């Protein structure tokens, strides 16, 4: 019955996990379907492959934010995005 609602009216996704500022995991409030943001910004089903990718991405993001906070350069979340400069060797 729940999937019948979603087939007529569409899914009603709610954020279930914030991976980074731009990548999130969503869950439908009616049928519990899980999706995530893909590399091109579209929603894609949350497969074990994407769960692993999001886990690694979250760990890298949290380390970067912690390092920036430790250096005292972070005032707001927007500072991480605006002051991000990739370091290539």
C-alpha cells in the first residue's frame, strides 16, 4: 500500500544523513526507499557501493573540517566551502 502512494504522488524524501555540505542521503517517508546524491548531483538509489563511497567521503570531509578548525581558520561552515583550495603535489 505504501509503494502505491509513491507510485501515484511520488516519493517524499527526507534527509536521513548529511555526508558533506553537498552530499546527503535521503529516505522516503512512505516506502523507506533510500537514495543519495550522485557525482553529477542527481538522486540515485543507495546501493552498497554508494554507502561505502559516502562513508569514505564523510570521513575525509570530517578530517578536513577538524584540521581547519584546529588551525583556527574556520569561522562558519561557509568558510570551508569558500576558502577551499585543493593542494596538488
